[in-house]
């Protein structure tokens, strides 16, 4: 009857391997897991069991670098009870201060298969709905989706997973010459870029403020292309660099300006007025 109920079941167990658990208690839990597995007849192939040991979550790290969240037994990895038990016996408690187990529970699927979600750190996931992300193919997607951000002097591995709904500091990189522009926003990146896009469409480089910097770059550096009224997405790609607390936005922007030596920003300050 019991077997009937659990037909075709995937069961992922999360063992608390943090300091709050003593080794004798951890061993008790291991024995309990073995007893639980006994009633499930894993050899029949209907029920797959996996085991994850969790002791700590690094908030700013990608899943593949969470060394304190370990897939001890992949889902359905062992087909016999004896091998499953032996694998349970081999598990050693990690003993790390726990932060929150909720992070594990919400990502159990990736853990169950012994691999982490492919959303690496610094990777910007496209919503595909806003203009920045391509808007169902109406616009060309502008978001640079790699976690390695190339500047003139070095490659930088981005630490945060940001998308168009985040705010913060962003870079626009010229698709032709790779020169860069750094900007910040307290609104969503997608909202900020709607504004960039509308300024771009005006095609007016005389505008005095910051918003025309991207246009001026094309007018000065790529005048032939500029003359064809290209779509902004054809000219720049966008990288979401960092989302600091609001109060640190200016400092964060300054930091990225320094790192990137963003010539498109600098240009607007040193170039004479373009007619
Ligand atoms: Zn989007
Ligand atoms: Zn350029």
C-alpha cells in the first residue's frame, strides 16, 4: 500500500550539516534516512532518493561555488539499497554555521540532479519582454549575458546576478569600437533604457545633458553609420554591473568609471561642442 502511494516519486532529502547539529545527532539522522529508504524499495526503480547536505549558504556566490551545499547522493544515483546505505555511511558532517535553509529548499531541483542552475554569477537573464531584452523579437536584444565583463585593461568577473528589473550601475559597450559608457539608475534598468532609447531616436546630438553621450559617440566615431539612423540595439550592448544600496550609487558609478576608463562618458566632458 505504502509502495502504491509513492509510485514514481522523486524524494530529495536535505540533511542539516551545520554546527547546530552534533555528530551523534547527525549519525542518528543518517540511520533514519536508511530506515526511510528501506520502505521505498529503491531497487524497483519507481522511487528515486537523493541526499543533499546543507550547512551554509554564501549569499553572493553562484550555485556551483556553494561548497557548503553538497549533493551527497544524486537523485536515483544508487539502484540498490546496499549501495545507497554505504553512500549514506560515507557522508561526513560539515559543521559550518548555518545561514538559512530556505535557499536550499527553493533550489532543490538543481541540487537533486547534482548540478546547479546555469544562472551563474553576474549573468544577466533576459526577460525577453522589455525593449532591452529583445521584446519578443521586436527589438534586437541588447543585454550582454556573460559573467565576464571585458574592459580595455582587463576582464572582470561580475559578482551579482542582475537583470533588467534591477537598478544600479550599468555599462553600454559600443558594438563597433568597444568603447564604454557607464551610467546609474534608481529605476529599473529597463526603464532607464527606455529613456536612452527615446533620446537615441531623436537623433539630436546637441542635447546638453548626459543622455546624448551615446549619440555623440556615434556621431563622432562612426558618422557613416550614424547617418543611417541605426537602432540603438545595433550600436550598443548593455551590461548590468552592480546593484549597490541607493546611498552608494554615486560611489559605485565612480568606481566603475575608473575601472573601465569609460571613454564615452569622458568624451562628453572634454570634446568641444559638436554641431
Ligand atoms: Zn527585460
Ligand atoms: Zn564606437
